[in-house]
């Protein structure tokens, strides 16, 4: 089978992402005060979470990190509708937790994560998503902090992949299939 044709078109520049991360960190620091437990949802959120964590650090917030590895997409560009836990359950008993997601799409991953962490004894669970595609929502879930609201396009870069590609881009781009 011939490889699928596509173009990768820049959407949000690295400098704009950096500015937005600083603004999110200011909001989060104001709400949480001195400390929080950040739970980045792997793999897609790791670049965003790393930047957000350091922006919080600059504001004097002590950040503990516990990773959560979920899978919902596989290699396709449409969610399978099922969310799977791939790694261990994060240790969050008694913690004020901030889930960090790359993209809020159907909302299934975020809902799964929030239920899992409440079940694991978190004292409080909030959600921060770099990107929100509200038109794609299939389950009722809202983020407490959103970087950018975007239309229903397939995006890559800044940790976000298509078939494990393009995570290393510093900006966000749209994949346009030809
Ligand atoms: P949800 O469970 O449908 O909300 O899907 C969330 C996950 O799907 C995200 O954390 C991403 O890993 C993946 N995803 C959703 N939209 C995109 C996209 O445009 N590009 C790459 N991955 C995406
Ligand atoms: Mg992915």
C-alpha cells in the first residue's frame, strides 16, 4: 500500500505556546497556592507538562509528578472509544491533583483519568488541557484550565503525535490529509 499523502501545516508557534503556558501557570498557582501533584497523561502531555511544571516552579509552587499512561487512539486519527490503563495507578492518596492532558477530544480519557484518581484517594482532582476540541465531545467533561480552544483538526507537535511521529516539533501543526 502506498503511503498516505499529507501536509503538515504550522498552527501555533512555539513562542505563542510558551506565553500561554506562563499564563496557565499563573492561574494554577493562584488557585493551588504552595503545592500540587501533577499527573501528566502519557505520552502526549509530557512536553507540555514539563514546561508547565517549570513555569509553576518559577512561581514558587512545589510540584510532585506522578505519571498516568493511557491509550485510546492506537495508530488511527479517530478514538477507538475505549480507554485503557497501560501503566501503574498513580500514587495520589490525599493529594490535590492536577491532571495534565494534551488534548481534550471526546473527553473519554479525561473522564477515565479523573475517576481513576478519585478512586485512588485524591483529595481534589482538576484538569488542565493544552488543547480543547469542544465540537468532538462525547462525554460531559470540562477542563478547569485550557490552553487553546481549537476546531476539529488533527494536530501534532509539542509532544503530540500521529503514529508516533512529530512529537519533537516545538510548535503545533495541523496534519492535512490529501
Ligand atoms: P479523548 O479521550 O477522545 O478525549 O482523546 C484524548 C486523546 O486522544 C489525546 O490525549 C490525544 O492523545 C489523542 N488525540 C485527540 N486528538 C488528537 C489530535 O488532533 N492529534 C493527536 N492526538 C489526538
Ligand atoms: Mg496519541
